[in-house]
C-alpha cells in the first residue's frame, strides 16, 4: 500500500513538475502575447483617436455642406420662379411683338391702299378740275351772251317806252285834253337788280373788312395777354365781392333822374309796374347818385380757378371759358357779358362810398323801364315766381316781403296801410313763412342753382333762380329748400344781397362747434396772397403756389418762411416721388416745367432769416408745353397727361433725357376740366367723358349714353 502510494505520489510530483514547467513556459508565452496585445491595443487606441478626430472634422464638413445645400436649394427655387416669370414675360412680349407685327402689317397694307386711293383721288381731282374749267368757260361765255342779250333788250324796251310817252304827249297837246296826274312808272327790274348787285358787293367788301379787323383785334389781344404793371395809376374797382355791390354798380349806370324820381311809397305792382313814367313822378334830392356809362372791353380767357359770375352770380368753373374785362378785370360767363352794367373804370373809392359810406336811400329802383324793382332796406318786397305746390311742374307768381328777418310769401301785394310794424296781419295772410334766423339751425342763401335740382325748368331760366336753404343742426327737423325765380339779374342781385345781409345779421361771431379743424396760418394785410394751389411736403413744411410766386410755409411756426427765387406765378404744383422731380404750371404763358426735388430742399430746410447758399432751382421745359391748365401722372409716374384749351397730350418718361416726351395728342371740343388715371386707362372730362387706353392710346366715350343704369350717377355729377 505504501509503495503504491509512494509511486503514485512520485508520479504525481513528476506530473506536477512537468505541469509547472509547462505553466512557466506558457506564462512566458502569455506575457509575450499580453505585451504584444497591449502594444496592439495602444496602437488601436491611437488609431481610434485619430479616427475620432477625423469623424469630428467630417461632421463639421457635413454641417457646412448641408447649410450650403439648403442655400443652394433656396437659390434654385428663386431662380426657378424667376425663370418662370421671365418665361411668362417673354411669352407676353412675344405675343405683343406678334400683335405689333400683325398690326404693322395691317397698317402697311392700309397705308399702301391709302396711298393708292390718294393717287386715284388726285387723278380724279385733276380730271374734275379740267372738266370744271371747261364747264366754267362755257358758262362764262353763255353768261356773257345772256348779259349782252339782256342789255340789248333793255335798251329796246327803254326806246319803246320813250316813244310811247312822246306819242301820248303829242296826242294830249293836239286834242287839248286836261293834264292828268301822270302815274309814276314802276322801277325797271334791271335797275333794281343792278342796285341789288351793288349792295351785295358792298356788303361782301364790308364783311371782308370786318373779318380782317376781327383778326387784327384777336392778334392784338393775344399780344396784350401779358399786361405790364403800371405804377402811379388810379385803382379801378375790382370784381364786385357781394350782390349788394353788384346792385350798386347796376344803379350807377342810370342818371339821377331815372334813379331817384320815384314816389315815396312806390312798390312793385303786379300789372301796372311797367306803365309808370319817371317824368311824371316827383323828384327827390339826387344825393349820393352819379351817372357812369362806360362799357367793358371783354376778352375770352380760360378760368384757372373757380369764381362767380358778376351778372347771374352762378359759378364759373375751373377750366371753362369766361369773359374778363381788360380794364377792370370783372369776370362773367360769355353769355352774361351783355348783362353787365357799363361801369368800367369806376374807381374803388366811389364803389366803397356808394356801398358803405353813402348807402342807397329808402327807395331806389333798379332796371327802370324793364322791370322796376323797388329796393327798400327796411321793407324789401316784390313779385317773384315759386314752384307750384304739390310737386306739380311749372312756376306760379307770388308776392314776397321781408320783415323782421322773416320772409313772407303772399298771394296779393301788400297795401300801404299794412306796411307798418303790424306783422300779425302779414303773418295771417301769408301762405308760407320762412325765418332767416331759425332757432335750431341756419339759413343759407344760394345764388346759383344746378339743373339737377330743378329738372323741369328751362336752362334759360336757371340763371334767374336763387334758393334759401334751412339747415337744421339736428335730425329732429327736415332739411328745407325754397326756390325763387326773379325776372332780371338786377332783381336777383338785390334779393341775394338783402337775404344774405338779413341772414348774417343775427349770426354768432364765434365759430361754430360743428366745424372741425384748426387754422394753420392766416394771411392779412400786405401778406395776402392770391393762392392757386398747395402741396404738403411733410408735417412741417407746405409749398404754397400763388400768383405772386412759390412760397414755403412753416406749419409748426405758422408762418411763411420764404419765397423761392425765380419762380413766377404758380397755377399747379406736384411732386413725383418715384422720379424725384417736381412738376409745375407757372408763368403767364402757363408753361409746364420740371426740376429736381433735391434743388428745392435747401429752400425748404434752411432756417428762416437766412438765405440759401444754393442758386435758384433750374427749371426745364417739358416738351415745350404752353398754355396748360391741368396735369396728372400715373402711379408709377411713367405716364403724364397734360390738358390745354383745345387739346389733351399724353407724355411718357424718358430716363436718358430725364424728361417727358409727347406720345399722343387728342383734340377736344371744350377745355378739359378733370383727369384721372386708372390701372390701364385715363379718364378725361371735357364736353363728354372719354377713356384713353394706355396700351394703344385709343380713345372712346366713357359711360355709354345708351346705358340707363348709370343715368342717375351722370346727372349727380352735374
């Protein structure tokens, strides 16, 4: 047992020793492998670090590439849209070019046809002229022969008549008959015809001389359109500013006898007013009266701003022809020039004396012998016409009287015993009462009435109609309007002056609370300007165009800063911001000019009291346009429309020359009064409304007359 155990132990120890040796050898091999593996790990870690750095750099490059990719995609999308727009524009241009080519081809064909027609027409004209010359020579020969035949027959008739008369005388002497009253022989037809031909030739010569004289007068008037300022002269009476002064001017044309020889209690009767003879009436003292009868010298002008006619008191609209006296500058409608009293050259002091200092007496008659109008400042009354009641067409006669600022409408004239202070009797007999001082409102006197207000009234009667409007300040009472027709302009002026004076006598001097807005600047005394237009540059500055020139107004300080140098009378002013230019109609020739907006900035922004260091703005003429009175431009400022007395011009902008040049000229029957640009056309208001297409500049009538749906809108404009 022990031997076996020893042998097993020995074998185990040997085996253990072998294992230990093998373990040692393997440990060495393992250590070498571990060291090699560690070296490999360290190498791998270095490679891994390098790869991580490369990955970070690649990630950064990837981010930049993605950002550039997004930007490239956006630019690609924008370029794609631009490409589409360019393609559309190119297609539009191609269609336009194709249409222009077709139209050009048509025009060339039409031009060739027109030239051929012109040639044929010229040949026909030459042929007709030849035939006409031959026929004229034949007719002249026949006329000469007929005249010779007529002359021979006339001589023969005269010879036979002389023989007959000699035979009759011999018979009477031979038989001793009593002398009879010889009948006057009728005038011979040939003598009458010769006299008629002489008178006709004389009339033709006089007509030719009259036409030549008129042409000379027109040329002289055109030369005198620019009157020179005269110094040390008497100030003439200006345009009458109120109907009362107009009535005074009317009264000044009559002599003291015809103006003052009236009864003390004379009133206008319904039937026998025109039968009164002024020579049969007692004369009163001719105090504050004078006789003045110098006719006006009217010339046709284009009205550059709205005003009132001195005769009918109606409006003379902008852009319409008016008659203006060359001496006293009174303005009226051309049709009313014959109704203006002959008061040219009356000094202003006389008019002020007769209007204010020495008012008219208690009884003064206007238009004597035509329609006697009695003006009594305390008791004005007279016969007029008012519209029929119940909405009926026509007018009916009515007697009106103004007492205590109240207008009474009566059926019968007032009797002398009722002309005192007894208003109750007048109030009881009146069928309509109009207070000129209503408690909750105001009375407005209108001297002009439009045709749309009185549809059934003749146009010839409208200038003789005035109206009294009662305007309530609240909605509790309705608006009321009374129309009054008078027979003469003199009576209309009298009634308007009386009613305006009565309506304004009780008005409050304080401004009404119903009116909004504040007064920015007030020009008084020597600072008063004849303003034509204004243009607000900013909230601080305003450009003011007047007959005296162009002025800069400081809105903050409420004062006129300065006058722009070398700018004559300004009629219209406009700033075109898209092109940085300024357009204006200025000068007595009304030329259209432009300048750079920058050249006006120093004149606007330089402080008051200092002179701008720059020179005056350099104005350039726009296509030599003269006698202009209105202009307007499109939203993009590429198209400009200019109106003159007889034409309308369409101009387009030229960037190379920085100016407008003419593209189309349209002739009008009346001066243009309004211009309006739409997106694709221009609306022009003249005698009719016209629409001009901006693509081909073709014109057509706007608002078709056959379209009844727009009739009310058309009538509301006028």
